[in-house]
């Protein structure tokens, strides 16, 4: 009788332990999932995509200075993180990675005209983001000094004629990229292969852990089931 009672008690205790352990493991897996998602969100939102600005203007005069600023902002809890900046023009590097967020052109010329963008990255290169493109168009010397002579000559040659000439049509302004252009790519759409690789590794580890926990729960349930069978066979042996 004592052996019967001890087997029944052991089976009941193991069943209780199995149930509690299953709940603990499932809760741990859920908490781990939330933690991984929170860490991934923090990684994504470490700093916003930079914005490239030109001072004094994106259409500087030839021979004048122009400064490009790669502007972004770290949150207060990440203020100690240092960012590195680099600048590009028409697919080529014009300034390699450095701590300064500005790129200065002392004397702008026609050769400096082109499509610029910048990149901000953490020191470990784990997170990096690019700005949208900014078109720089250097304006040549003004032709206003030669316009009076041309106007007077044209008036003399046109004096015998009686038909008035139509006024010259205004020159259309140069097109600048906007968010409505099909070729415009906003900063958030720039692919980040390093970040995607990290996210894939984190998700794979999470899936492996959940699979391992699932196998452990199944083994505990099978063990509990076998002990229950032993308790049902026990009375037949001791009668």
C-alpha cells in the first residue's frame, strides 16, 4: 500500500512540476521575444536619417564658398554615442569618414556642380544611414554687364522695321529633386544590409530557442504520461 501511495504521489508531483515548468518556459520564451523586438526597435531608431543642407544656398555663385552639413540628432539616452560622417558626389567619395559633419568648398566652380549626399554611421559601423540627394548648381558670372550693349545694338538694327519683336520668353528654372519625382529615394527607403543581417540573426536565434523549448515541453509531457501509466498498472501488481 505504501508503494502504491508513493508512486501516485510521485506521479502527481511530477505532473504538477511539469505543468509549472511548461508555463515558466512559455513565459520565458514570450519575454525573450519581446526583449528581442525591443532591442531591434532600439537598433532601428538609434538616430534618424541625416538631412544634407547647403549654406548659403544650393545654387552658389562661382568663386564663392559653400558648406554642406550632414544634420542628424541622437536621442538623449544615446548622446554619448559618436557618429562618423562621409560625403559623396555623383557616386564618388569627396570626403572620407570623419567626425566633422560639415564639408566645405572654399571656391565653388562649375566642376563642383552635381548630386551630393552624405552618410552617418556609428563608430562600429553597425548602424549607418544615408541622406537624400541634394543637387548643387554653381551659377556662372552674371551677364548683366553685357546686356545694355546688346540691347542698344539690337534696337539700332531693328529701327527701320515696323513689326515689333516679341519679348524674350523667360528661361525655365532648373529642376530640383522633390519627393514626388520617381527617382527620389527618401532616407528610410535606403537599404541597410548590415542592419538586415543583424535582424535576421536575431530572429533565427529566437526561432531556435522557441523550438528547443517546445521539444523540452514535449519530453516533460511524455515523461508525465508514462508515469501515469505506471500508476494505473501498479494496483494490479500489488493485489
